C-alpha cells in the first residue's frame, strides 16, 4: 500500500463542503470589503479554504489512476480568495467562490496547458476540463491536430458517455472557418472554436455530500482523453 505523503497527512478527510462555507460565501457577496473579511477570516479558513484543501488532498488518489502526471497540491492548486483588481473596473477585493486548477507537474495555474478546474459558489458547483482561452500559438497547434488527427479527436468528443455528460464544447466560436482551412473542411465546426473546454454544472447540494470527491473524480476521468489530446497537440507531454 502506498504510504501517505506528508501533504495528505496535513488535511482531514473530506466530509462534504460545509453549509457554513456556503453561508460565508453568500455573506461575502453582500459584504465584499476588507473590514468585514478581516473580521470573519477565521470562518473562511475553517469552512471554505480547509474543506477545499481536504477535497484536493482526497482527489490525489483517484488522479494517480487516470492522470498521474497532474499536480494536485492543496496549497498550490487552490486559487487565492483575493481578486486582482489592478486592471479591472470591478474593485471588489474578494472572489465569492472557492476554486482549484489542476495542471501538469511543474506548470503554473493558468493557460500553460490543458487541465482540470473546479469551483464551488452559492447555488452552483462547476467541474471542467480542457483549455480555456489558449494562447494564439497553442490554438493554432490544437486546430492543426484536430484537422490532422480528426479520427482520434472525434473518438474522444463523440464517445457516448463523454457526449452524454458534457454535450458540446463550451465557449466562443469564430463566425468563419479560420484562415488556412477550407470553408467546407470536414472538421470546420470544431476548427471555429476559440476554446476547447467542457464542463458540468451541478446544484450546490452535490458538494455537501462526502461522495462529492468520488463524483468529481468520475467527471475528471471522463474528460481525461480530451485533456490528453490537447496537451499532446500543444506539445507539453
């Protein structure tokens, strides 16, 4: 049996995201200011941050089976609650959800490759996978892979369980087929995509249960063939 890593030992088993955490996030929506947050920071640490870190820790085991090259680290994978307001008209200092991004080992959170995403907010839980807002060079490589390896790509996105769970890919699409591809290209609809990302949205009730870890792992495993295809297209694996 694999011995627990020190990181696993730091966090209690996930017992469901606490209702107090959702209550905190709802209150933060109404009181998004530093004095209120400072007064209630202990609640954030206990009922929001720690449960999410526990979930990340518990997801490490299933990920070792289907995506061992990904880094699920309770400290690194979770997003900070503080918003970057430097270039935003919205000056609210805090995010009103708790989120995590799982990326390849050694890669920063963001758009360096295809990965997995999870967030919890009042009213909704969202689990997604793929690449959102890829850089121009990444997008060109993905489109080339979709065109050149169309059978492989279609075997992923038309697989019955994948299609039933995720439906179509999310995000914006070009009005026309991108330059360099025929208007009647057989993969024209997919080549028009600006994002290659799929996801599911659940009610907040799903995250309150202990089995939320298992449910989330099943979604992420189902999305793994797309994540792998995209990372191979980009050339990061």
